[in-house]
């Protein structure tokens, strides 16, 4: 009797359109993935609890709650679960919101199945590589632990999504060296984002608020807050740098 081949990864597809769910389910299974589906947010949360997905393909426009709320609830359970937003919306602000609430990528309908599969694999590579080297990187009072997948600043824990984690690691690997937006896209996203460099700007801004903000870090003492040195800086017209 032939053994069932090992799936490349487990994917939860969440979309309220039956034809989209069926199309993605069949195509992803054919590509070697194990797939479960859900038609609304409540069902997605229930299914994921028992399925232990490696990645969630999540529509934003759902009948009971939007995809942003579903993601927040998923993050409360498993803060490193990768999420690829799938939606008919193509407004830049929707993309920015999807990424800043913790999403790892964003693709709009209509889409090609080849692109969806490529994006899924790119997100999984980023996620798996985030802890692959098994080391601790430090810069001043900022510490990134690739084994435990933890980041601390001034002794306080910082919660990051897989893509935010890889972005910060890339900046720390290149500390005190300016990296361009193109370099960030190549190393963090693994492909060009159709020239939309503002996505990089938004992601940098969100990461900066997480590690450079006394309020975000829970620092209430005025003296301690004043001693918190901003680390992520913009080199106008060129890129970004992690430095004092």
C-alpha cells in the first residue's frame, strides 16, 4: 500500500465565496499542500484551533467579522502564525492596514494561482528562516533571539509578526549601514512589490513605533523614556539604517 506523500505545509483558506474556496483548495492540494477551508471568521477560528495551520490565506471581507479582526484573534493565540491577505480591495491603505495589524503579505483579486502559490512559499520561507540560524543578535539595548523567536528592547518584550521579525533582523545584520528599499524588498519579501515602495515605508514606520516608542514598550518613567535612543533612521532619498 502506497503511503500518502508528506504535505509541504498546512494551509487554512478563509473566503466567503464558495468558488474561490474550491479553486484555491483544489489548486493548493494539487501543488502539494494540505488544505482546510472556512467560509467566515468564526469558522476560521474554530477550524484553525484543531488544524494547526502553517499559514492562513485570509479574505478581508467576511460576513461576520473582517479579516483584520480574525487576524487579531489568531495573533492572540499564536503570534507567529503567517497570514496572507486575499481580497478584492486594492487600495494602498487597505494593504498598509493589513500589514500593520500583523499580516505578512497581501494579494488582490483577480489573482493568478501561480502568484498565490509563489507568495505562500515566499512567506513560509521567511517564517522558517526567521529562527533557522539559532543565534542571538544584539545592538545596544535591542536583542533578537532566533531560537526563541523573541525580541526585546530596553529589557521589554516586543511582539513582531514573521515579516517584521525578518525585517528587523535584516536591519540588525546591517547595523550602521544604510540599506535601500530595493534591498529590503529583495531580502525581506523575496520579490519586487510592483514598485510600491510605500509598503516598505509603512512597514519601517510600524516597526519604528514598536521598538523606538516608550509608550509601545510600556515605559512610563519620564527619565527612562528620555534615555530611550531612537535606533531606526531614514537616510532621505537612499534608505534606512539601524544606528545610534
